[in-house]
C-alpha cells in the first residue's frame, strides 16, 4: 500500500460514515412520512401484511449498526496512523501530517499554522511522507 493511501484511510472512512448517516436519516424520514391507515382491513391476499414503514425502519437500523462498526474501525485506523506519525523526529512533519490526515485541515490552514508559505508546506509534506515511509518499512 502506498503511504498516501494509508494516510487517506481515515478521511475516506469519515466520508463513508457521513454518507451512511445521511442515508439512515433518509430512511427514517421515509418511515415517518408513510401514512397507512391501520384501521382499514387488508383484503388483498397478494398484498404485504407488514406496514410499509417497517422496511424503512429496518434499513435505517441496519445502517445504524453499520455506522457503529465503521466508527469503531475509524478509531482503530486513526490510532494506528497516529502511532506511526508520532514516531517522526521532526515536529513540523508530525504537525503537518496530523493536521492533514487526522483533522483534515486545508493546505491554507496548515501553512498558516506552521507559518510557512504554501509551496514550502508542500515541500515539508513530501519530506514527511518520505520519513514516514521509511518508518513503515522498518516496522
């Protein structure tokens, strides 16, 4: 696995969790918006006997369990990435990689925090990636 793919895993999983949360809210909204009159008898033998909102709630519950699993996985991945970033000797390298890949800060925010130009921040980033790659190869 390439170093940037390894570092981007928390970001991708965070986006996936957000997408699942939006989908879960959609299913919950659908469940509450479906109106069926339970007092009407069902005479059609081909018609489903369960209420239509039940399937929506089942989908939402399934997504909720998926989200919990993904959040646990995200915590593990972030812990692993952080444990490797901490091994870097240079403070700027550690700060830059933490800000970029764990808190998802923009390049502008990172360069202003580190008090460097954006182009120099990219150079530091490249050096930090090389150092982290060496640490991962050794470990």
